């Protein structure tokens, strides 16, 4: 008996691509750091001793996150909740936002989801950042912005106060505006990206 076998080429090819990109990601060389310059917590956070955590009792890191040198976390202003596999690049500032009410200033807590990468030199005053979000280098995320899941902020973007970035969208420019959409696979790609950055970050092997 003859069975007509039409191989699902496009599906196979894309599965192969995924497999290849994963294999290549695993091959990326480690990024070595000096163990003496970082504090490693029981939950796997790696926090540079050259970062500044103000009001550390108000800062929660779920685990497996990296806080690079020169980062300033302003937990002294309000609660700062950070999920797992969050990579905060060199010299970033995370500063909870505020609103003026009848001459008084009220600060809002800031929450960041899981698998979030923040490029170096970015200043973040968002009220909320979802999961699987990629924020480029040297961005300014102004106060009370909301960045939804699986979105991307291009390097050098300046988001005006109260901007809402919808899921699966790309924002860029100054002032930051909507530039396009991302495929559904973005969450998987960003998850892989964040986990790979964490996995590659290793202490120098002992000589």
C-alpha cells in the first residue's frame, strides 16, 4: 500500500530553527564576574556590592536575578517588587513614581514581573512592568508608566509619564511611541534570553 506522505516542511523548518537557536544560545561563552564583588543570596540572586539598595527592607527579589554594578534601587521611597530572572544592567536606577495630591507627594510601589531584562544606564520610574519585557540601554521610563507582558522598549527610548505599553508591542523614539507588533513567540524568546543571561553569568573559575 502506498501512503502519501507530505512532510510539513514549514513546521519542521521552524521547529529546527528553534532547536538550533537554543543549541547556539547554550554555546554562548560565560560572562565571568569576580565572586568577591557580588553577594549571592540563597534564592540565587547575584547582587553587585557596587550597587546601592536604599531601604533594602522594602526591596523584594524573588530569585535568580542579577543586579549589576552602579545600580540604584530606591526602596526607601516605596516598595520595589522584582520577580525571578530579572537582569538589571549597569548604572540603572529603579525609582518608584509619585503623584502630587493637594500639595502632598504620594509614592507608588513598583512591581516588575519575571524574565525582564533592563539594559545599562536606563532610568525606570514605571508603576508596573509585566513579565518577559525587554528594555534596551539608556531608556527613560517616566513616572507611572505601565509596560505590559511580552513587550519591547528599544534602546534610547524616552517614554513620557503615564504611557501604557500594550502586550506584544514595540515602543521606541523620544518621545517613545508605538512602532509595531511582536509575534506570540516573543514570550518564549524573552524567557530564553533572560535565563541565558543569568546562566552565562558565572564566577571566575579558581586559578
